[in-house]
């Protein structure tokens, strides 16, 4: 039996879904057996959330509503975890730029 889940989340991270956030997003997506996809619109196009190249190519800026869907084993957990990561600003401190 195949499970499916879908949800949306607002990207509030200053740089959006770019370099570091994309790496964190794809690394987390890869920890789930489910097929995971993202889109910038409900009707797509959909991108493989486990592909760093495809996630970065989506060029999702701050303020974008990100659509996430998953199918297969652990679909609900995958979508939930990815939504939470985006809501936590990809676990980055907004005030932290970078060390010299």
C-alpha cells in the first residue's frame, strides 16, 4: 500500500531556497524512503526534492509558497519534517552572516 501526503509552507528565509538551505533540504529529503517533490505552484512543475541541482534550479525566493508532496513509505513523515525545516528557517540563525 502506498501512502501520499502534500502540504505547503511559506519560505521566510532571507535568501530563500538557495545554496545552504537547498543542501539541508535535499539531505533531509534523502533520509526518507518516500519519493519527495517540490513545486512553486500547486499545478507544478514538480521537481525531485532529493536532487540538489533541481531544488536549486527552482530558485524559490523568500515569500514563495513552497508545495511539497511525497508518496510511498513514510510520505507523511517526510512532508512533516521538510515543512518543519522550512518553518525553522533551515536551522540557520537569521542574525548570523558568517565567521571571518
